[in-house]
C-alpha cells in the first residue's frame, strides 16, 4: 500500500528553496541556501551539528519565515498558503515531540485530520477512514487504543509518522526521525518512509542510513550548502574529508545493488 | 468506528450526569442558609416566578429568588469560567499548574480593589461595592496588558516560559503596591477587609451582577469550545501545532486575552477564588479522556458544581457567619492536588 | 531670756503661717509640689504591670484617641505634652483645648519622636502602643523614669480585660485621675455621666423597637454584637439589638437574618473608613435590601465610631442615639 491510496494531490511536486537567508541576532544561521528536492524522491539533509538543518527544515515546512528567499511547492509559494492549506500540503515530523498527556494512539493519529476540519464542525467519517489507513500503513493498528505513555520509542515515531500522513500532505519532512531508535527500528522506519513515494526531505545524522535509503542528498556546513545531488556523486571522499573530517568513501555494497559507507579513520581538523 | 463512538458516548453520559447533579445540588443549595426554607417552599417560589402561580410570602421570595438564586447561578457561572480558563491555560502553556490567574489578573484586580477600598477614591456616583468591581476589572486588564507587553517583547510570540515569568513579576509588583497601601494608609480593619475581598465571596451577588457573570460564562463556553481542537494540536508542542496548521501566535493571543477578560469579569464581582481553575481540569480528565471538546465541557460542569458546593458550605458551615469561599476551595483543593500528583503514572 | 521666750512664739507663728498656707492652699488644678506630699506616690497594678507615680505628672503623652479624650474629659488637658493617633475627630467640646497640644504623629510616633516630647507618663488605649517601634516595653520605660498606663480594655492578656460596661469605663477614669493626682475630677465626670445615662434610661426612646447596628461591610455586614459599645448603647435607650446573641463586640451578620427580622431602625456607625452615607447609599440602591421597612421609611440613626467603643464618649453616643430616636418617633 502506498500513499496513492491516500493521495489528494494530483502529482508529487518538487520542493524548491531559493536564496534562503536566516539570521538569529548577529549570527547567520542559513546563508544563501538553494535546495531542490525532486518530486517522489527521498532527499537526505546532512551536515554536522549546528549546520542549520532544523532551521532549514522549518523554513521548508513554511513554519518559519526566512529573512530572505522563497520556498515553492510545485509552483506555489508556501508562505502564500493559509495555515490550513499549508498543513494539507507540507507536514513535518519534528525531532523531540513529547507529551505528558496520555492520549491513545488513535487519538494522536487523528490529530493529523485537524487541517481538514472546521472549528465547530462535527467529525466526518472520511477522517476515520484515513486514520485507519495510515495506522495500517505504519503497522500500529494493533496498538490503536493503547496509551501514549505505554509505547516504545519506535512505536512513538511511527505514530508521529502516521499523524503526519493523516494530514495527506504532498511533501513530507522528517527531522532526525531515527534518533532514539534501535538499528532494526531505524531500518524499518526509513524503508516505510521511502516506500510511501511522497516528496520527502529527511534530516539525518547517520551517513550510512542516508546512503541506504535516500536518492539525493543536500550537505549543509556552517549554514551553507556544501554540495547537493544524487547520493553517490555528491558524497565524494573529498567532501567527506572537508565536512566530516573523516577518511572515507562510498563503495559498492558487497551483496546489494547500492553503495555503502566505508571509513578508515578520522582526520585532524587542521590538515 | 465503534471505539470512537463508545468514548464519545461515555463523555456524553458523564456530562449529562454532571448536569443532573447541578440541578439537584442547586435545589438543595437554595434551601440552605441563615434562615431555614424547606425545599418544598423553594420549589413553590421558583414555580411562582416561572409563571405557574401559587402563594409564597414576601420573605420567602426575597430569600430564595432575590438573594440565593442569583448567588447559586453566580456560583455556577463563576465556577464554569474559572475551570474553563484553567483548562485552556494548562494546555496552552503545557503546564499542569497553570491557573486562570496566570496572567496577572488576580493581582491586578486586587490593586484596583484596594485602591478604592483603602484610599477611598470615589468613582462617579457609584456605590462603594460597584466602584470596587469597576476598579478591580480595570486593574486586572491593566496588569494583563503589562504581562503581555513583557511576554511578547523580543518577538518570539507569547512563549509560555516568558508569559509565566512575566505573570510572576507583575504579581509581585502588585502585591508590593497592595501591602504599602494597606500599611501606610489603612485605617481600622483595612487589612481584614482587603484579605476578605481577596479570598472571594459570592455574597454580594444580585440579579444584575449574576446576569453579567452568566453572559461571561456563555461567551467563554462557546468561544473556547470552538478552539478545542486547536488546543488538541498543542499536545506535542508548538512546532507540531504549527505543522498541523494551527496559527500558534495568534491562537495564543486570542486565548490568553480571552481567558483573562472573562476571568477579570468574574474576579471583579466575586473576588479571587483559587483552586477551582487549577484542580477541576485534572479531576475531569481521568473521567472523560483528553480530547479538549470533552475536557472543556466537563471542566465547566465540574467547576460549577465545585463552586456551588463550596459557596453553600461557606454560608452554612458556621452559624451566622460566612467562611470566605476562597479559603474553602483551597482547603478542598490542596489535598486533591496532592492526591492527583501522587497517583500520576511515571511517564 | 528674750530668745527663749521668742522661740515658742516664733514656732507658733511659723506653724500658723504654714497652716494658713496649707488652708489657703493651692486650688486643685494648680501645681503645688507641697501637695504632692499627700496624694503621691500613687501605686496601682495595671495589666500586670506595677505603676508607681512618685510626683504629679506634668508632661503626659497620650498615644491613642481614647486616652487623649479621657484626659481632656477630666479637664486636665493642660498636663498634655503630646497626643497621637486619631481615629476620627476629637469631640467639639474639647477641640479648642486639643489644638493647644502638639500632635506627635497622625498614627503612632516613632520612639525618638516620643522621647523628644520628654514625657513623664505615657497613656495608651491599645497594647500596640507599647510595641518596639513605638513606646517600647513598659518596664524599660519605667527604668528611664517614664511611667505608663494602658487602658484595661487593651491589656495584652485577654483574661485581664474587664467586660465592656459603663462601670469599667468609669473605673479607668478613676485610675487615670488618681495617677494625675486629681481624683476629684473623675468623680465629678462620672456622676455627670451617670445622671445623663439615668435620664436616657427613663425616657427609653427605643422601647419596643428592634435595631440593627450596622458597622461596616457590604456583601456581608459587620454588625454590633451583644458584648460591647453597641449593646450598651442600645440597652441604654431601651431598644433590642437583633444580633445580641453574637458573643462578641462586633461580628459578621447575614442579610438573610436582617430580611427575616426586618428591624424598625438601623443604626449606622460613622467612621472614616466606612461612612454612614456610604452604608445608607448601599442599602438604598440594593434591589433586595431597599425593601426593608427601615430603609423605605428612612429610619436611620448615625453614631460616630468613637462614641460606640467603650470609652469616655460612650455616654455621648447613647445621648445622640436617644435624641435621634426621639426625633424619628418610631414607637408603636
């Protein structure tokens, strides 16, 4: 099952950011950033800590107005949309989404239907169908009535993903979605995201996961784009040395039909 | 799905039960007071006033219809407002200990009240008690304005953190003013009168003031209910709420100003009654779940019941005397709060 | 020989002069240190404190309105070196004399301000006057040669306070007059007050009437209870206090009870923090309370706050209430 069963959008649009500048006081967090995330593909957003990944994701999600620059979904400027329309177009799974309220999984996922509902409106049935579908997609149907506080880290991430999918967006943004997950859970989550077929941008910490699950990559360093494009051609040995200070390269995977990361060791930062 | 229907059905049952409890409690509350009026006579007064004819004495009508009924209705209205505002602010600031007086409303109102009560300033032709209400309302709004200015400075919207801090700062400032005025200008039993006003009382309510309170309660109920789903969106914080399409900053402004205005209206007439807004939302969540549509309705009903009973106790516990209702709600509320915190599952 | 004969004559003459001087004697108000010999020292126990006045106090400082008015009422205002803390206005009849005395402070004076007035006797109505920042501990004062007297109604130990009655007030007057060396002044005043009271009781303008004594408050009224000034005054005029079962001087009443009783007359206490006009306006504008018989008929009596607290002006309060009641002519 893919997003096509949920889809309300006619196609998978490109997500294009041009000339993004974001300042925080005197610091320049994002300096003239251009990003192209192609429709239907998974783009990894990489970069060391403090490179501005979360800020860029918030700008791409339309949650933060950049000091300069525009973000287009297809050919629609994201800031020109109303809050509701924007939430029906782009959805973000943020890094640390916690709560002390003991909602059930179903209630959490149902939050995703908010952009489709009016303020004093009654709940329509189409909402319930969508909720069931996305819970099935992420494999949480058996936990539908369990309380949030009883869930494991992996289950919670999947619930957040389901909630975002319930918004029926055209573009999916993920901010370090696999941070507190075991390896198996990480692999499962990213495979799920990839198989959805939505235009996806995922900020990732782990180069190996990016290589395994993403089509394209954007590398940020100190608020600037150091390089972007298809994974294998962008993550060259010299880029890895300059940005991550490691002696590494992408080599063909011994068993599968893709590449994987092979590293020799770290490099002194001044060399 | 049947599960969702069941939960909704359960919420409806709880709300209906509390409504029935409200009506029954009101009937009993109307028969209690300094002068004995049996429940049968209470009903007779009500029926006659509602057009069904019948004979009642002037005294019975005065006591039941003109003194007690406005007071009971006022308790229902004020209790609903306080509980609603508490629930809204707790979700908005993601702080379990938030209450309707977070934004300086109670301290500002006290400044206004004390200024009239102790400094004896006249307000064009109004009786002292009416002047106190007007001044309390004005003081509350002034304090709110100061809190909002401080909290929104720096331009990152009304962050909960800044708002709470601003509220605390304004509260301290106001209490300094109150103390200085009472100590330096207070005559006779000024301190006792100020304390008495601060602890709240529904004793002065007549139909004119109660109708205002009922109006405020109705406005609060409809307005906040409309925002209920947006409040649900705040469950996982500001970023998630925004991503779900909720305009976070404008929602915060609207709800904070809204809660402050209806709370200020309530405080102006009945003083500062604590704990209702803090405790009731926590009490109803285990019963009706966490969706705000249910929580808000149940909180309103629960707050009404609690305050009605507290007020009835306030005027019947000690013979010939009124215990300040704010002291009673605190007495009830404190152990309930401790019990709630103790049984919280470790998240 | 002549000297010896002259001695007895001289002694006689000297003795005669002395005697004559004694007989012609200072009028009671003049200060005569010779007089001190027979009146002083005065010793009495006041609120567990031994007061020993060795000679006529000339510089009395009164720290509360009640105390000030006692000294003025006894006609001994010229002994005052300073006054303090008025609750409301001094009665007209002593106003002129009061103006002559320096006022130390609007409320309590600081310790320094008090000592600056060089008092030999400090007289107060409330124990708070002997707090640290004001006059200070009475024993310490006595050690510096400053005697003190505290109205028994204000003794810090409540078990030593007398029940509020006219007799207790008159006892205080006697005590103070004795301390000031002029016991005759209190006797005159007390008998005057007794006469006034007697005539009020005989006239009984409040006979058969039920009264509400409304002191302050609006949502809930503070009313005169059964055990202090309000009750004494109402008893004197022969009226019934609807809240006489409150076992204190003042207490919280309930408007419900007032509606149920529907008193014939409402006595309004007039204080600067709660004026009689304010209270009347509140009653007249309230939708329910304006229906009370007394409010509709305008059956109001006003009493100054200081004339309703146990003190030397209480008889004036009773007289004022009596004459207002007579004017209202409410008797059935």
